[in-house]
C-alpha cells in the first residue's frame, strides 16, 4: 500500500481549515490541521510533511514569524510553504513572505483549481524524492554488503583481524552511546510534556474557582498565589531550555565585570530562599570575611549557584541541611555546596552533567524537572573559565557540588559591595503608560496591573494605533510588542522617536525574541530597553524606579 503524503494546513479559523480540507480532498493525501503556530510547531517536530499551507494573519505569532522559525530549524528548513492571506496585498508583504521561505503566495478566497494544481506539483516532487531515497538506500545497502564481503575475504592475517576487533568494539560503544542518547531524548520529551502540562491543570482549576468565588477576597488571594507559582515554574522550564539552546548555538555572551563573590552568592541565596524555606532546610554559609573579587557575569554566575541550591533543596528530604562554603586555593576560589539529600549513585556520577540525565528518585518525581539544570550549570561555569565536579557516597548519603573559578589576585581590602539606592521619590503609580500589543488579552491584563496601582493607562492593538495614541496621550512609558499588524513595533518606535515630545518618553520593546540580534534591532529602532515575554513585573518595577533616580536613558539590555 502506497504511503500517504502528509500536508500541514495552518489557520486560526476552524472553518478555513474545513474549506482547505474540502478543496484538497484526495485519497493520496493526509491532511493535518493546526489552529495555531504552537500546534503547527508540535506537528512539525512529530512528523515529516511534504508541504505547509500557512495562513499569515494569526494571533500571538504571524505566519511570517512561524515560517522564520521553521526555516531556522534543520529538520524543517526545506519544507515548502504556501502562504494564504486575505489582508496582505502590498508588494512588501509578498517580498517578506518569500524572504521567510515561501514558494508561493495565494490570496483568499483561494482558487480551488489553482491550489489543487500547486499542491499536486509539490506532492509529486515529494513522492519522487521519497522514492529516490528508497532506491538510494537500497543501493547503499547493496554497496555496504559488497564492501563487507570484500573486506571479509581480505582479512586473512593477524593484523587485519586485530583491526576488525578494534573497529567492532568502537562501533559497539558508539551504538550504546547513540541508543542511550536516543532513550534519554525520548524520556526528556515525555518529561517535558508532563512538566508543561502539570502547571496547566491548577491554572485552569484556579481560573474556574475564581469565577465561582463571587469575589471572595480570601479565595482570590490564595488562587493568585497559586497561579503565580505555577506560571513561575513554566517560565523557569522555558528559560532553562532557551539558555541551553543559546549556549549550544554560541549565541549566549557573558557581560563580565569585577564583582565580589559574596554579592553573587547573596543574590543566589535570595533567589533560592523560597525553595529552601519550603523544604524546612537549614542553610549554613561559610564565607571568608575578606572580599574575594572575580571577573564574571554576576547574573549568570548567580544563576549557577541558585540552580545548585534549588537542586539541593529539591533532592533533600524535609528538614534537611545544606552548607555553602567558600575557600581560596592559590589562584582559584572554590565554592562547595553540600547537602544531606538522597545522594547520587556511583554509576550516575560520570553522567550527572549530561543533557537529560535524571535519576528515578521519589523526591524528583514529586518535585519535577527536565534534567537540564546541571547541564546549564556546567556550561556556564566553563564559559567563565572554571570547572564543576559532583561528589556523593551513594543513595541516602547526600551530595556535594564543587565549583572552581579563577580569582582576581589584586584583591582590594577596602572593597565594599555597592549599597542599594534609596527609593525613588516618585512612585510607579504616577506614570502615564501606553501598552501596545496585538494580543488583546496580553495588553489588557498588563494594563490592569498598572491601573490597580493607580497608573493612567491606554491600550492599543496595532502599530498605527500606537503611533496615533502616543501623539495624543504623550505617555511617560510605552511598552510595545514587536510583532503587530499594520505597522510592526520597530517601525512604530521609529515614528514616535521622530517627534520632539518623545524625548521624555521611555520606550520598552516587548517580545518573545531574546537573541543579541533582536536586542540590536530594538536599539537601532530607538527603544531604550528590551524585555522578554512574559514580563518580569519585579524587573519592570525596578526599571521604572530607576528612571526616577536619574538613570541614563541609554539602551539597557538585562541579562536574560
């Protein structure tokens, strides 16, 4: 039986997908529906497609943006894309579509005959390529068989026999490694699905409870705290995945500065304190009184130690003991983190820092995790020129992680960590704020937070509206999404910055794209600051407070 050809159709309108299914009804095709960019990406990860028919105008992520992601991934880079749209008619939009990898660009309503004809061409091309691949594999298999036979005949002396033994052993080890890597990858994907679904259940339940609570303040407060915890967990999972990806692709850069190690450790402990307290653990700090200076990215190094502290808190039973100690050895500073947790099996120690490595502990199952935190720790420490080592005497006997970093030799005995700034004279509630985002729920919810605090807020849902509202409202702060219809955030920012009154307006780019190139584009467009979605409200409050303390309005890029 001939294998069906997979075609992925993407449109946020279910009725449009039904129309496409009717037009492309063919016994040789298997049509896969996706009503959002996220569903489309999941489908592309799971299966192979001959063609992607993609609507441009979709909420949260446009078809152009989805196509860009698809073309950046090796597995899907060569999948042909036909764009469908009823809104983009100008040449610049057509060019933008081709720039993102489109092979054709059709306008709605679609001519059924034309669409069927174009799809048939790509389906036939895919069928030919698939058949060619089968033939090539058969030829390759035949060639390998002949080579193997010839090799067997030539292996008549002791030297060649020894070589065969060595090669066989190497292949066996490689096969074991590949099998193990494939197994861990499958386990990771299953765990990722599990961990992302886990927070969704209480979030959905919490929203239903809030609707049923009839405004009960106590209930709503409890639910909001729960929602914040669950959303925080999802954000941490996504951040760890993105950080590992950036390091692997060489896109993560360190912003080093000379800083006291005690300041870094203090920030890490502050971040991990909720996890430590939740477990009822005792934390002991053993730090030399003299300042120890290191040339590091303070934010990234604090991330290393907070990950290790969180790990100890997660794998230590209620009421356990954690000790963080610091010692200078020659030209290095050694930071040791010991706990009384479940420990690590001897056979797992050599692989503990590998991606997706996890042990089957009951505590871990209760706390969750993707097995990428320690991988991230190792990569960040090595980027700082240091090393990290794990030690354990086995299950139930605790663990120790030892981080070694280069230390600055010219230690200044008079060095003191910078003091916190005084609170700003003006509170954030006095700001006039404009929120621009084509996702209405995102814009309204962010605006609601500011309005609760007393700010005067306006919301708009496309770039042209943002420019017009900014002209009349003249806000103190503009939080602007990048991917908006009619006029993107970059161009809207440029138009606003052309106006004399905008000198007193602080513009913040809101986006899901956090690579250095994205930050550079935001700076070139005229934004003062770049923030990733979902917005860290504490960081945003701190940023607004900094404006009132005379913070220079140069482009600011937080370490994310």
